[in-house]
C-alpha cells in the first residue's frame, strides 16, 4: 500500500482546540453546537474555515490556519472564539475547556448526526459513548516524509512532560478520580487509540495501515487515533497528547514546547545525529505516571532508566530549547511553561478551587469559564 505524504513547509504549525459549551447559570453542558455552527457558517459555505463540528453537540472545535509560529496560530484561535461568543453570549452559554467536564453525565449528552460518528459509537459501544473528553492537537509541518516516524518516536521521550503540563481532568461524573488526567486513560480504550507503535520507516506504517484496512479495523487513515500520528493529508506530525487546555496563554505555551521539540529533532536528523528512542515499556509507564501524578510525576528519561521529577527536567529542557525557540519566534510563549510550573497545571488549580468551596464542582466550572474569558490562569 502506498500512502502519499503531502508537501508541507518545515516547522509550520497548526492548532486544534476542542471547547465545551456550558450553561451560564448551572455550569452543565449545553447541546447547542449546531446552533453555533449554523450561525457562524459563511453564506454559501458548507462550514466555517476555523470553527468545526465535533462528536458531541456540547462541543465545538476551533482550528488555526497554517502558521509560521504559535503567535500566528493563536491569533486565529482567538478570532474564532470571539466569533463564537457573538452567538453564545445571548444564549447564556459560556466556553470552557478541560480534559473532562467536572460533573456532567456522559449518558445525558447528544451526539452529532454524522455517519462516521454513528459508526464509531456502534463499534465501540459503552466506551465510545463515554468519550465526554476534550483535547488539543498540534500539527507541525515535516518537509521530508522519512523524518516523520523517527521524530514521532523521539517525541515519546517527552510525552510525560506534555501530558503533565496539560493535565486537566481530575474529575469525572462528579468525583475526584485521583488522576491528574483521567482523559488520557479513557481515550486509549478506543480501537487504534493510545501510544503509537514506534515505527522508523514509512514502509512499516504503510504495511500497518494496509493490514488495518484489509481486516476492517479502520475504513480510513484518520481512524488511526494514536496520541502521536503522522497526518499524510497535511504533511505533518500531529501531536494529540494533551488534555483540553483552559486558556489561550497555556495553549500557546504548550504548543510552543511541542513546536520546538519537533524542530529540534528535525535539526538533529539533519546533523546526522541519532534521536532518543525510549523503550515502549518505559513510554507506557511514563504515560501512566504523568496521567496519575501530573506535575509530581517522576519520569523515566532514557534507555538507561535514569529518572527525574518532571518539573526539574522541564527546566533543563527549556534552556536546551531556547536557541530553537528564538529561531521559531516563540521564545515568549515557550517561557510560559515556567509560569505553568510556578502557578500549577489546570488539574491542580481545579482541585484547589474544589477544596476552597467544600467540594462544590460547579465552582470548578465557574473557575474554568473565568480562566477562558481571561485568557490566562487565575
């Protein structure tokens, strides 16, 4: 099977951000996505270029165009959000983002009437119906198809860092799960989801896809739902590790870190140097540790099984990536990672709000709504 890989300019970036629609008064989810999408759709167009449909009617997705840096992509996202608010504000609907809604019931949600979603639910049943989750996906342009899979495998060495920084789903169905990211472990229950196979050659990926298509596991390539996956349609590596991120500032900071890592590994390949390749059993353990402990996770760093607290290793990594960030024009955004380390990731802030309000999770929703409005953690 031959899978063509689109021509893409090196280290361009695009961001996809899934947003929940919540009631201004109760904080519960509102099933008004079609109202929003119909209102923002330009005359004569099938859809808005930057505001998209998702699986559930409580969700819309904002996407950027192809940008040269995260500031350009972030501007697109903010314009789309402003346009959505022109519709949602009169409806008394707020925008919110986290990996999960703190108390909404999955069995009360309505699904978008679209064949691909109906097929997904028919196949996955109980697990599929429970996918009341939100994420952020970052696409980074790769100019050479043969680089995609080695870079993807190298990114697994920093999977835990990205998961910890973005972890925002401690609550599920009104209960504290004990995890920083319950979403990470839920999403991997879907077929073909979870950690990617660590292929190094494009022919291996083509063989894998051919097997899945022949056996009916998938009907099209985008049904491979890995946390890190090549996107042949766009000529990118799509990084799907992150929980839903509550604020535009944090989206841009974590996207900048992702952007810099991909470009750094691309440069290492250009220089003829080998990339890190963490054994799959360590990658799996790091995913669990970062989902469970978030910013307190002690991660396995390399094949020698050296370990370090994620925040300590992040500070080392930020220094290492400074020249790359300067080259990509995202040094201020990358520095925002230090602010997340200092102020806490979203799951930590959510738990703090819940504690202040004697466990009242509507207060947690209120804090997430306020942070989305402010554009930065409060």
